[in-house]
C-alpha cells in the first residue's frame, strides 16, 4: 500500500492508494472502519496507469477527490459517477508527489512535483498551471494551505527548505 489518509476520526472513513506487486495500474479505494486491511473498499478508482502518489478531498464538494501520479497527471473524480475523471491536468513529465485542494477556493489546488516545482492550478482558468514556483533545488515532497490565512501556502523539499508564501496569481 502506498499511503493511507484518514478522512475523519468520527466517521472512520479513509482513502488509500496502492499498486499491487506485479501490476502496472494503481488504484485508490475508500473504506470505512479503523482497520482498512480487514474491510473491502466502498469503491475503487483505477486512478492512473502508473503509481498514484497523492490524493486530496475537495473542501467544497464531499464527492470530489483529486489524485496525482507518477505519470505527471492530476485527475479529478466525482464519486457519484466514477467511470471517468471529471478533469485532467498535465503537470509535466515528472511525478506529482503531493496535492492540496485550497480551503479558500473551490477551484484552486496546488501540486508538489518531482521537477523541483510547486504549481498552482485554477480549474476555472483552464488546464495550464496559473503559477509555477521553482524555489527548490531538490524534489518538492510536501505542501499544505494555511487554513487561517487566505491563499497562504507552505511547501517543503528534499533540499531541507520550507517556503511559506502567497502565490502571486492568488494575491
């Protein structure tokens, strides 16, 4: 299993992404209960043709999930109709290591990428990144929005740097 994210302690809902040994495709599953290995997922998404490395829930629509993979793609999924993704963004030839949906805007998300960049996306403005920040000299491996300050973002990389800033496209 690649990673597990607890959605809420009270609901006991989790999401997990994995790529079984010997397979090409990875999938994301949603399960309930405190021991995910003992329960079948409520649903599964074959999210990427390669490893699914990250996922995050929309803060504005509880049915929307966003995934990022080693294929450089970011995909949005509506859990009510999972046959195909609702959007797809191409982040480049390198992996999308981490995704974070903005708690301040329903259409904004950020991605941490293995090309040493953090990208800001606004789904209302199209399929291109609105801003590309190249402030790291190694892989960007984490990021998160500040829930208290509108559009403030922190990212971190293998270069031991943590950057806290408001992207210019959102200022």
